[in-house]
C-alpha cells in the first residue's frame, strides 16, 4: 500500500500526463474547424446547421492557447519556455481585448477578416469575429497564462480565472444540451455571435490542461491531496462537470427523436440527476464514514504508539531531548528534568545549549552543525563528550549522541545524553593512581616518602590527610595536614582498624546524630569537636600485616565520602604502604651496608693495637737473647692478652652478625645459677684486681635453677662486668647480685664508675654507640649483643645510671620448672631485636 505522499505524487504525475493529452485534443478541434472552412464543409465547423460555427479568429486563438498550454513547464526553472508562453499569452489577451472593444464601442478594427475575406450579412454581421463569450474567455485564459510563472501569490488568481473560463464553457455546453439558446448566444440572439460547441469544448480542455500543469499549487493542491476532503471535492467536481452535459445529451436524444418534448426532457433529466445525486451523496457519505472509521483506528493506533513512545522516552535511564532544526527544545524526558533541575516550562522552546556549560556551547554548536551537514558519513562520529550545566550552575560530564528523523518535511534532532561523570572520575582516579605510584617511586628516602603521602590527596580528594605508623605497639604520627586531628589520641573505634584490617567511615550529619547509638554517638561527638564532616580511616597493610592507619578528612569542603571513595582510598593506601615498606627496606639496606662499613672500620682499627703488641713482642723476643724468665713470661702474657682481645673482638662481630640477621642459635638446659655465673665472676676478679677494684658477689646457693644457654648467659654477664671494670676507676666497687623476681631471676651488675647522662640512656643498647666518642673503649657491640641474647631467652634488660655516681644494669632470665621439658636444642628467630 502506498503512503499518502506516494499516492499524491502518483496522482500529480497522472494529472500532468492527462494535461498534455487535453492540449492535443484542444488543438484537434480548431484544426477540424479550419478544415471545414477551407473545404467548405459546414458540419466540420459548426456540427449542426442550427449551431454557431467556430470563427477563423477563434480557431487561431484556440490554437495559440493550446500551444501555450502545451509549452508550459511544470517548474519555473525554464526561462525560455516562460518567455514563449508570455508572448503567446499576450497575443491571446490582445485578441480578446480588441474583439471586446469592437463589441462594446461598435467599431470595426479590421481584425475580423485577417484570416477570412467575407461580406457581412444579416445572418452573420461580423464574419470571422469570435463571439463575446469567446472573446472574454480569451482575455481570461491569456491573463491566467501570464500569471502562471509569476510569484506563488498569483497562482490562486490564475487558477480562479481558469475556473471561470471553464464554468463559462460548461454553461454554453449545457445550453446546447437543453436547447437553451441564451446560454451560448449571449448577448445577442444571432447564431453567428454565439459560442460554438467545439469552441466550448476546446476552452474546457485548455482550462483543465493548464490547471493540471500545477496540481500541487494553489487551489489545485486541495484536489490532489490524499485526504478525505480532497477525495470528496474531486467527486463533486467530476459530478458537476461531467454529469449535466452527459445526461443532458442522453435525454436530448428523445427530443430529437420526437419521443417527448423539451418539458419532458427537463423532467427526465431532473429525475435522473436527482437519483444520481442521491447515489453520489450516499456513496460519498459511505466513503467518508469508512475513511473516518479508518482514521479513528489509525488515530487510536497513533495515540497508543505515541503513548508507548513517550513512556519509553520517559522511563529511559538516559536523558533524551528532542529539538527542531533550529535547536529549540520540543521535548525532554523525566530523566533530563531530574538531571538538569529545570521544569518543562523552563526548557520548552529554549535552545538546547542551555544545558551545556558556557565555555563549551560554541564547540557544541560546531559539532551539531557538522553532524547535520553530513549525518550519514561513516567517518563522522555521532557522539561527543561535553560538560553539562545544571540549573543551579553545577557541572557534570555527559556524552551526547545525535540522531536525525524527518517528519512533515522537517528535521527532528534527537539528542541522547548519558551521564559519564562516574566513568570520567574513574578514569581520572586510575590515572591518578598510576601517577601516585610513579611519584612515590621517584624517591626511596623514607622521610621524603612519608612527606609525599599527604600531598598526593590534598586538596583534590580530601581536605586533610594523616598517616600513623605502628612502632612498638604505639601509633606514631608520621605525617598530618589537619590542624586539629594530629593532636588528638585516636578513639578505640578507629584503633580497631588495626585489628580488623577493614576501613572505617564516619559522616557527621544531623540525621545520623539523631539515630546514632551511644557507641556511635561517642565517635560522632569526637569528630564534631574536631569540626570534621566526613572521615575515612584505611589500614596500611603489607603482606597481610597492618603497619599503620591512613586517614582522609573532609571539613571545609563538606564533601561526602562515598563507598567508591573508600575503595579509591584503599587503593591509595596500598600504594602508600608499599612505598613506605620499600623505603623502610631501602633504609635497612643502607643501614646494613653502613653496619658492614662500621664493622670493617672497627676491625681495621681495633685489631691494630693487639697486632702491634704481638708484632713488638715478636721483634723483642727475636732480637733479645738474654731475657730472664720473668721478662719472657711478661712478653708471653702480652701476646696472650693481645690474642684474647682479638678473639673477643672477632667473637663479638660474629655474634652481632648472627643477631642482626634476626636468628640466634642457643642451646638450653637446666642450669644452677651459681654454676652459670661463677666461672665468669672468677675471670672478672682477676681483671678487677689488676685495676685495684673491689668485686662483690651476692649469689645465694638457694637460688632456683634456670633453663638457659649457660654459655650465652655467661656472655651477657661477662660483657656487663667488662664494661663495669672498664669505666670504674681504681678503688671502685663492682657488685654482682642475683635475686628472685616475678619474671624469674633478676641479675644486677652495679658499679661506682663515671655513670651516664640521662639523654644517653636510650641509646646505650644501640650498635656501635659509645657515650664518649672522643676515644674508642671497645667495639661498641657488647651491650647490643647482650640485649639480643637476653631477648632470645625471653627476658628483658635495662639500665639505671646517674652521671658521676655509677650505673646499674639489670636483666632477667625467665624461670623454668624442671617438669617442663624442652628440646635440648632450641633455635630462636629474632626480628628487629636491635
């Protein structure tokens, strides 16, 4: 089935073809009459002796009109044709006007015998002259032809003139059919001055032909349209034009045949015409009813389709905006209303650029124009990213897809808008995380890494940031950018992040404060006091172990941290934790290298003296041949002491290396306290006696047994006694005592030496540390080793000292009952023991 537009176009094409056929027929009739004049055949020029003949001037006027009608172009693009038609039309108008002037003024202008040389008579006073009706029709047709190619405003005038000519022809034909002479002899009752029947038919053909040349313009557009009214109008027009002459002619047959007179013909015509009119009215009404029912059906289907389409548009998750060709909004769905904050009355009729950010409106217009100019180009993308603007001036990212539809010869632009804010933010976050990893990896310096952690999120993603790291079960602030938060002790709710390993999020709002429980209200009050609006605490984890907490704070900006933000912060915290761990490991590597360098320095320095002593003794022994026994023993003792010093230094370095690696091997068994310490104390007595010091011992034989490595514990006591003897002057007192303690056995080593300042006490167990750095009194490893051995046994070691009054070292050995059997050999792994 053809759609209305296709049906109308087909009707127009048929009308133009029929117009050409009518033009040919209109030329045939005057040519037949011309033949009758030339051959003097009366029925060829007048059909019947009682009818007026077609005059020669009329013949040539009709031929010119038919040629002009045939020359007419359907469009106004052919300038040559328009000129030809105007020339011919001017000739026709002139012919009609001059002839009418002759009738009105009663003069002979000499144009009647141009084509016929005849003498006037009573039956034909004006031979060759067209009738008054024909002259008037020539003027009307000529004017209509002149108006044909003029602006569209004169189209209606041209068509009205042609309709008048056609009506005049129908009146004349009706007069012939019903034998009414006044219809075609107007204004004189002279047969030669009447409109010939062939002239009337020719005028009718030419009139219809010209009207069909522009069927889609003016009045004719109403007839060719594919509507109910146009269909009825075409039926009425056909009935009015065709029926009277046809049925009048058929009823006239009876009059000519003598079956009935003129009155019966009229009655018979009226009866037939009324019957046909009733049938026409019934058929037209039936057609109108069918079309109206069909139209109602299509209207309901259209309304249903429109309702479904509108429901689909309104329920779409994307914003959909429909505009006209000029970009003015005709429709926008509920999603668009919610996103942009405008009501329908505020946006309808407004340019679509209203919802685009001001700085991108010009770009939007360029992209839209580019798309409209070539919407089908395969290489041209149909979607673009822009920044949208809400009614409250806030902005967000959108992606726009254009589409074009055609309706009623107009373009409808469909714009589908998708909110891509989350997508854009996720892309920005991914880029940011990549840049964070790169920025944190630029430096392995621990302090520099800690300082950078806050700069990477403030102020783009948070108003404040804090990092607290675990150190000996305490959370110490490594970096903080919030003015109040770093000064506060963390509440228990936040410290639980360390044990749960899960992030904590708190938002301070009136609604949450009203519905909060007592426990929740406590932490809300905590943040209220700090003027913090939204807070997220994320654990810093390395290989499943929590090493601290990273906090993200919102206050002045009033930004609300969402679940996506928490996930984002966790990703940041993972990178920060990894960077901190890498920096810590790097620092440990640097420290280890430094330790190795220090050890080499110690070895090279501290081995020089005993090696020099051994070398000197060897030289003396080699050169001196008269040494007595005492002198020889003295040099041997000197070599032995130097060898013992070198051995002790090497043992200290080896022990330290084992402890520094985090693994110290000890062998435990049940030992009596007196048996563990007596050999060490006896060896120390000889050293103290050489310095004229007093070594006092307070060890009860009733002391319980301990479960330990006797050699290693003896090594601890030996290191402490060696230091005490070293830093105690002659005549000083050194005391060793063993006491019962809640943690097991407590060992005290006190001296009356120089003592230490309070600021030095926290450092004495550090490796290579010595209170007096101006001179070296040893390797600086003894106390570090002692600390490592004691902690390997599960004990503790500490010191109390006062400058100028001496020092007291304490260490404990956990007591083991004899019934608690352990393996004879145990290996303890120590990490960060030093």
